[in-house]
C-alpha cells in the first residue's frame, strides 16, 4: 500500500508540490492568526471583586462583606466556583468561569448583582469589580516624567514646585492618556502608580448638627444625593441648603498609595498596561505604542514619556526559538522519511521527490528569513522542477 502511494506521488510531482504548498500556506495562515505570547496565562478564567473596608478586623470583613458577596454572586451563568478570601481591611472574591467566552457576559452580571448588593454592605466599604484581564497580562509599562524643576522664586513660575508638576503629570495620565489607552481593543486595564491626586473632605461637628436639629444620617443621605449629580468643585457640594448649614468642604491631597521613580533620580508617574485574557499581546502592544506616540506631542512643555517595559521583544525571541526548533524537527523527520522511503521504493523515484526540498528551502528562506528571491533562484528552482519531471517521466 505504502509502496503504491510512493510510486503515484513520484509520478505526479506537480500534484504533490501543489498539495504541499497549499497545506503549508494554510498552516502558516493559521499560526499567524493565533495569539503569540511569551508568558501564557494557564489559570482558570475569572473575574475578581475587591472590597476595601479600612479599620476593621478580618472577622468583621468576613461576616459583613465576604459572606454577603459570595452568596450574592452564586449561580452566575457560566461560573463554576465562587471563592472568597478575607483579611484585615480587605476582602477578595473570585468568580471562576468554565471558558473565556463567558467572561464578558459574566462580568456584566457581576456588576449588576453588586449594584443590588450595595445596600446590604457597610456604608464605608469601597467595592471594585476587576476587568476581564489576564493574570499575566502585564504587556507594557511607561513612565510620565515631569519637566525640569523651575528655579524662579520671584517669577511667574514660583508656584510651580516639583509636587505641583507631579500633580499636573498625574492629571495628564488620569484625564488624557489612560482613557485613550483603555479604549484600545484588547486592553483590560491601565494601572497607575505615583503622583498626587486630590479629594474632597466634607466635615461637620456635633454642635453644628445639634444647632440645625438634624441627624448625621440625614447629612450622609443628602451628601450621597448631591454626589450623584457629579459636582465638579467643593463649592458646588456646599450649595445645598442643608450641607451649607452644617458642613465645610475642602480639597486636600489624597493619601499616596505609592511612589515611583526611574533609577532613583526623580519621581515619575507609572502606567502599566494590562491586556485582556483573550487578546493578542503583540497586537495590543503595537496599538498602545501608536496611541502613546499620538499623545506624546500633547504633553505639557518639558514633560516626557518613555516606555520602560515591552513584552514584544521577549515574545519575538520566543517565536524565533520556536521556529528554529520546529525547523530542526522538520529536517530530522524529512531525512528519516527519505531513508525509510529508499528501503521501500525505487531509488530514482525517491530521489526525485527528495530534490523538491531544495525548492521548499528557498521558499522558507524567503518567507521567514526575508531572503531575496531573485532571478537566479527562480531559474534554479525551474531547472530542478524540470529535472524532476524528466526523471519521473
């Protein structure tokens, strides 16, 4: 049976060449469409829910947050498990899914259920639903570096200290760069570290509440209703009649969640791009770099942006190693096949098929190694093909 197949292939070299070329082209197109990554995510698809309730022990967090959230997120379509973890000040809940295709709909359902659970959670708890990002999705990191310090104690720039410039850079990150990057297809999140942000602090006292004959719960309810209108300044908050009577609102720097620097020389704002689980990291990195280049010219004068980490270089080296290893395996298998065929079929027919490897080697060199396929190579390939036809005729 095998001998007859070999004989028919030897008598129809052009059919064999065409079928082989078609199969190779299909395999190449298929591998080009696959997501290529140096650090694949092997964990189960999941969506995380993080709850912060500062100043409370793990027992209270477990009883009033973790238990309520895990029960409320049970039986989500596509989910296989709900796992909760409690500690002092914080709780983590993971909803594990059976497949990546369920993540988008599952996250939307989690957001809906968390909105329903909000009245059952403590008022001071801050709950965040994590994006559908990969656990190994850290694909690119960049730094926003403020301009040089301005030494003008009596000039118009005297108010621009290093900290004020850091606030400006942080605003550029939060209001311009991060929204643009999160809109890139395949980006799950852009995490920020460094720089100062501001927050509005609303204060009251027992004497003020007693003088207005109102309870603290009334003030909190009024403040929540006011915040639902998204006021832009502290003055807008205190325009409410009740809040104006019993509260004072002021803008203060937020407690820093961390600081970042480059080589220990100066403070910077770091942005870390996290890719979604089903995204192609190479494509995401390319699009993110394009967005960064578009916004580079819109930075404040003197400010800079530099890419600190880019996984595409590592992924390229991994792909090169993979191609080389596969090529070596193909050569070993091809050589063994020729040796085996010589013991099963006439030598002239086997030799004719073997010579086609020269043509395939030239095509591989052109496709993968970017070698020039000039007139000489075309002529040589034609001569080899003609010789194969003459031998097998």
